[in-house]
C-alpha cells in the first residue's frame, strides 16, 4: 500500500510539473528563429522560463518531500557569474547545485554541459539549444563550433551565467571507481577518495575561453555528499525525489553541498597548470568527503 500511495502521490506532484516542462520547452523552442535578431532578449526570456521549471522541482524536493539541504564552505557572492565544477553521484546532484543557485540569485542562469545527442530530441533538445546549453560529445576537438556558440554569448554579450560541468563526465559507481583506480595507478596519477579521476580537457577549454571576459569572476568547486541510514553516498533515485514523502533527517537522509570559490584570475595560465589544478582540487574534494563521512559517523550514523 505504501508503494501504491507513493506512486499516486508522485504522479500528482510530477505530472503538473512535466506538463509545464513540456509547455516551456515549446515556448523556448519558438525563440530559436529570433536568436540571431534579438539574442539578449531571447536569453533573458528563456532564462526566466527555465527558472520556473527548475524552481518548481526544487520545491517538490525540499518542501513537499521534506529534504533539507545543508551548505558549508565559502560564501557565494550574489549575482556572480562563474564556472562551476562538481562531483557526480546521481540525479539528486541537481538539487544540491540549485540550492546554491537559488541563494545566489543565479538559478535562471544555470547552464549545464549536456550530451550532444539531446539536440535531436524534439522540443526538449531544441529548448536546451535555445537556452544556450553546451551540447557536446566530450571530444573537444570536434566540439569547437558548439563551444564557440556558447562562449560567444558569455564573452561577447556578457551574459550572466553559471556554466556547470560534472568533471568526472559520468556518475560514480563502484565499478567505475575501480576502473579509475586502475587508470591512476597505470598513469601515476593520484586517486581521489570517493571520486572518479576528473577529465581535464573540458575544464581547461572552458577556463581558457571565459577568462577572456571580466564578466566571469570565479570557479566554484562543489563537493556533494549524501547519506541514507547506514550508507554513505547513497542519494534517493529521481523518482524518489518526486514521490517519497519523507526524505528527512529523521528518516536517515542527509543532503549536503560544500562550496569553495577560487577567483579566476588566480588560476594557472597554462593548459598543463589548469589540468594539474583540477586534479589537486579533486584530491582535496575527496579528502573533504572523507572528513564529512567521519563527521557523520561520529554523530551516530554507521556506514557500510
């Protein structure tokens, strides 16, 4: 009965949101022909439309379903444009990033690196394209035209943005972690705790392009951590975030994001230096995750 109740409850919460998402995708897609004529208006209108979708699902997660997201680390300046890098565990990561974006007044300006195949999905892919999402194959030599399209709005037109990338390029799994350990050992690279080794080319390309503008001020490094009962790094599934009525600390769930802010003008200038910087950042992020695991353990949680 509990499962049936969750299905009904989740459907009642999710279906109106999905309908709104579909309508917004249509509206944003209709802006595509106008992009070359009035790009700034299209960017601002599409941003406002997207914010309504993202904020709605955030409300379902935090208010309707009781998830409490805690935040630590550096204070993120209000309204600041930045490059954002984060570890990737599950769909739930988007809620963690959006929590910070809401507080910083930048939810409407969030732009994620997404797979290039999405551009062929009617309305959804077109909407992402019109929003200015970078749709990439992660073969950066082949993605140059797409990146130039995205970066031009930020650099030339000074569009406010959070350009967000999951630098591991895939979600964490034990099998992928084992493969990462093998690769690091073979290539004499440090293996970060609780994380996959980051892919650096996309980060390097992004920084080298966006440091050309005074509009982008910083790089934000986000460490995302979860617990569920006795399990560390175990977030709810996408469906659970929409349907589970008790994503609360009392039921064993903890959601946390730790932010570090690095001024862009203080990062290394060379490609090699930036790659090394991201590697070091990931090692430090892994150390923080281990510290968080131990902290939660000391407060009475037991992990496998």
